[in-house]
C-alpha cells in the first residue's frame, strides 16, 4: 500500500514544483517584454535586473548589507518565536490569563509597525539592535496568537489524562501541550518569518544604516535604478529560500501528524 501511494504523491509534488517554475518563467518573460517595450530607465528589463542582482551578491554588498540583514532577521525571528510560543502557551492554557491579556494583545498587535520605527530609533539609535527590536515587535504576534489558539483548543480530556499520569507544570507543557498545538504554532511561525523579512526591510530603509533595505533605498536615492531592482530580486530570492527551508523543517518535524485527523495532509 505504501509503495503504491508513493508514486502518485511524488509525481504530484514534481508537477506542482514544475507549475511554480513555469509561473516564474512567465513572470520573467512578461517583465522582459514590458521593459523592452517601455524602454525607460526607471523600468529596466528582467535580464538587466538579474545582472544587477548577481553583482549585488558577488560584490562587497554581500558582507556589508546582505549578511547583516540575514543575521538581524534570524535574531528577531528566533527571539519572537521564544517569546511568542512561551507566552502563547501560558495564555492559551490558563483562561484567567487569557481574559486579563486579551485586550492588551489586541491593542499591541494593531499598532502599525512603521509607526514604531521612529520610537525604536530614538531609544536604540540607528543600528542593528533597532532593526531586531522592530522585527520582534511585529513578528511575535502571529506566533503568540496562533500558539494561544492552538493551546486553548486542546481537548480537556487529553490534559486530564496527562495529569493522572503525573504530568504537571513544565512536563505537561513540553510533552502534551506543545506537541498538540504544534500545527498551529508552525502556521504562526511561517507567517512570522515572512513578517520578519518585510519588517527588516522597512526598518533598514527608515534607519538601519546598513542592510539590504538600506541598500535598496540608497540605490533609489542615488538613481541606481538597476541596483535597486537587483536588490529587490535578491530580497525575493531570500524570502523564497527562507520559506522553502522552513517548509522542509516543518514537514520533517511534524511528519508524525501526517494521515491523522487534523494533521498535515499530502494532497
């Protein structure tokens, strides 16, 4: 039975990947034709932008801007994950805590992130720490909310059964609550990853002093149009790589849930 299902499943995965690459090829072709038709400096062709992107990743920009951006994104995302998962499990598990914090969470997550950048600049200055703090202020909320929702929907019978086996406190959270809520936690983590990348760019553009966002903004201000489009392509590739690696990690870590009710399904 397993051998019979593996073939179609693998074939459908390859077909989906092929359609994805076909979509990118169509987008690149339209971009190239539109750039050739407009023939304007403010909208270079896809090939010109691709060459500029290659220059970005093979020049000193790699070490001065791209790598610092990756470090800030990773730091902000990891800290957001620790805070969001820990606080989310507590809020979701204890109804009293959820009642006390619901209004605060709704208020804080509704604040526009660009509004917080000037405040972060005043408090932390124009440096990488400001960018990391700004990322945390935006990325922590999807993780916290998804974790709290996943924790609050766990069957009470499961919790009571675990308690009868002596699981309480930290052991209860690590061995029962965390695995049961993991699908929704990973959904929040995936959203937070894209949020981290987007907020990183905004923070660097407004006051990072370095980074890929700073590079794109500086290229636009110095009329280096090709460089700015090249930076956008590099940024898009980074987002795609992050998401692909995250999905691979999620599939491996949550493989035990495949085929279960409410678990991950390969269709």
